C-alpha cells in the first residue's frame, strides 16, 4: 500500500527585512499529506517553527486557486516548481517523493527586490501596467457587452494573452530577468481588440519605456519564460509586441 504521507528536507531562503543578503537554512517537513498543496506544506512547517519559537517562513499568497498571481517561488531551480502550467499554490505534494530535498528560493531579478524570505516586491509589474496597460476612453457608464461586436476568432486570440496573471515567473525564469512576455501579453491583449487600437502606439511605447527604466533585461529568445509560464503563454506574444513597437516608431 502506498504511503499517504511523506517526510522532506527543505532548504529555504531566509532573509530578514532590510538585510542585504540572505542564506539557505535547512528544516524538516514531517508527515506531509500527498493531498496538500505546496503552500499548505509550508503552512504546516510554519506551525512547527512557531511551536519551536522560531521565525516562520514568509511567502506570498492570496487566492490559492491559481488565478491571482500572488504566489511564487523557485522550487529546485524552477519558478512554481517542475509541473507545467501550474502555479505554486496548485502544485501538490504528490509530485514529490518521501526523503526528497527541496530547495526553495525567491524570484531572482534586480527589479524584484527581496522583502523577506520568499516575498519579493513585484510592484514593478504594476508600474508597467500604470504606464499604459489600459484603455483610457471616457464612456460614462459601462457600455453594453454587445455594443461593439467582436469576431470570435479575434476575441479568442485576445483571451489567450489575457490569461496572464502577472505572477512574474517569466522574469524569474529568464537568464536576463526580462519582463517581455508579461509586457507582450498585456500589449497583445489590448492591441487585438478594437477598443485598444486608438491608443496602441502610445501604449506599447510607454510600457516598453517603463520596463527598461525599471531595470528588466532584454529578451534573447531563450524561451524559459514560455516554458515556466503557469498559464502557458507563448513567446508569440513577444513577437506581436515587437511588431506593435516597430509600427509605433513610424506612426
């Protein structure tokens, strides 16, 4: 009969608030149910750390349903862990084996400074959105959904990049810490829709400019971002953003 619980060794990045550097510390995760999510496993470890009068591990989370983009850590060298198209909160312990050693680190990027332990400041992504990731048309009240018909193939194409939850895994996976998959998804989402076309040139120019200002790296087509994106967003969106940027330079 297969055991329903496992015991693990965790090597977790610990870094206090205001500390310039951190370190990996080892702790045990005992009697972990295989039905638990990864974050639930950390909850159990934190309960034990608290009982032992030790500082619990700080980590980001909110909905725990894979839709908010809050959770995120590098697990054994891969953002969100080794399961494809899975957020950290939806990664389950049945994908690990008894006796495994798991290394858990925060996102690594100059634009994502570590706040504490596994928590990083991802407000740089919010600043990119504020630079142009919206439609600024004064409509008064909300328009009827059917007031501007959109062909189904266009709507479907726009929905694909709109699935981006802004977790930052693409940045953490990229050797250059590039945010181009994130920016490409947001630019593509709006440029494909008729509502987004009037501001398309201004939008892409402003968002790319802000991305560069914040210290994100350039894309060198390594495709790690695509491989680690929990929503399976393709680098096709980067190509579309590049086309939009090129057109904006000559518009």
